[in-house]
C-alpha cells in the first residue's frame, strides 16, 4: 500500500487545489549553512566566526490530478496562483503544513519559476512548486500558562517544551485594588 503525502498551503488543502504530492518532493532535514570564516594571509586555515542557518528551500513535486478537461486544468492552475500570489501578482507568505506533522507550520513564499508538464490530453499536469522559508524553522502552537502570585517570594517556573532556546513573554496584571510596588523579576537559565 502506497503512502499518500498530503499538505496544506495558505490554509488550502492540496486536494482542493487538485494536487497530489509525489514521493520525490524535497524537504531538507536541515537548511544549508552560512559560514563566517576569514582566511588570513600567512596563517594556516581560516579564522572561524561561527555559522548560521540559511533559508530552507522546499520543492513540492506534485501531479495536478483534479481536472477532467483542459479548462478544468487551467482553473486549477489559477487557483494555485491565487494561493501563491496577492491581488497585485506579488508572491505572498503562506503557511505550509504537512499532514505528517500537523502541529508544525513553515512560513513559505513562492520563489523561482513554475512550469507545468501537461500530460494525458492536457487534463493532467506535473509541476514542481518552488518555495522558500526565509525563517528556516517550523513552528508549533504557542503555549500559554497563567499563574497567580499570592505571597511574597513565590517562585513560578516557566518551561520551554520546544527544542530550541526561546525567551518567555511575561505579562503582569494587578487584579487587586491595592497598588503593587517593588516587583523584581529574576530569570535563571538552565543549561
């Protein structure tokens, strides 16, 4: 039994766009790096200043299978264009979510060119949708917790359940009628 890969792009399901993701789609495990190194004359090797991740390039190789006529295929192509472009015809940021990881979202934009190989009396098509995620990470839902501090010296622990370091956003609200003075926030970074 073959696995059917599914995705949504800009909140629109691939099946709504008449698309079927093919097995050969490219979603790199990690984007390439932007290395910062300088070669110094008279010194062996390079001086290493570290590295960062570049943008993540995703190529969705798809079959356009939802049409029975040439006009229907053209309508599917226009529907895909409406997801990828704004009303002025400029590429727009869209959410890309794969069904294999439904809680993770990439923010991508159309980047490159899109050509369609028309097959089977031009009612089927094959295309590769070139996308770029300038922020290379997939994001999940934000977690919100609410704690009430009722006594002096009370400690509240905030835990990041993600894989990467992320600073919490702390919002303080005084729900009482008495003024609160002398608030001190102390953070501890665990290694």
